[in-house]
C-alpha cells in the first residue's frame, strides 16, 4: 500500500508558513477555490495548492497595476502634448 503525505497549512502553523492569520488563509482559500480538508474537527489546506493560488493572485495584481500605470503614463503624455500644443503661436 502506497500513500503520500502532502504538506498542509493548519491553524497552528499558518503564521509561520504563510505569514498570515488562519482566518485570512481560510478566506483566501475559499475565494480562490483552494480545497479545505476536514479531518474530524481539524481543517487543513494543502500548501502546494495554496501557494499556487497566492502566486496566481499576485501575478494578476501585478498585471493590473502595470495596466493602471501604463494608462496613467498615457494620460500624462497626452496632457503634456495638449499643453504644448496650446502654447504654440
């Protein structure tokens, strides 16, 4: 019989492993479709799936910030060009 053990995040190790509270881990897991296993009264979150979801969310946030920064730069460039055009005799 072969069985594998997978690293999990629990209420006792979440601060050390993730750096966030257990409440945050559970909320994030639910919002990002990360499984939450229940063994008796204990809840476990598979670490690999949790970190993959955190990385994906981080990449998505970075992409949004980059788009917003590009839009702001375009607006500034347009405003500068418009101001320069108004100054022409």
